């Protein structure tokens, strides 16, 4: 299975596990790879389960996901979702996704005396 070099194995496997558990698709787990389409390809992923998945990812990774961050192709594939989560965990911008809010959050969390 090929994986984009920017996605760590651990993050990918953790995101995959959250997706499998949240969507209750354990029977499909072995077939899921980075290129696996999510939105539009998995009938289990509807608007309600997207919300459940976002909550589960936030809880698992200790991140905050804003609704405007999940628009576009974040749910295009499992690999893309994993790359998005990894960018949130590492506080790095992800090419093609507006991460302005993340940069703002990082600066807001800096200690007051460190400028």
C-alpha cells in the first residue's frame, strides 16, 4: 500500500481506526487505504456520521476542527483526511486547505512574555 510521504504511518492508522469504528465498517477495514474515497464512496458516511466522525477525531487527537475547515476535499479520501488531521496535530499548514484559523490559534496560545 503506497502512502503519501507527508502522512505518518501512526496518524494514518489512527485516523483509519477512528473512521472504521465511527462508521461501523469493521468488515471493510482491510480494504481501506490512503486512496479510498470517503464522501460519496462510503454510503455509511452521511451528514450525521460526518459530525460524529469530526467529534471522534477531535477527541482522539485533542484537536479542534472548525466547520469551515472540512469543506472541499478534506473528506475526498482517507489519505487526505489523515493529512488534514496530521496538519492539525502538528500545527502546520496543509497545502490546499485554508489554515489561517490554525495559525491564529497557535499565536494566541503563545505565552504572554515570549515575543
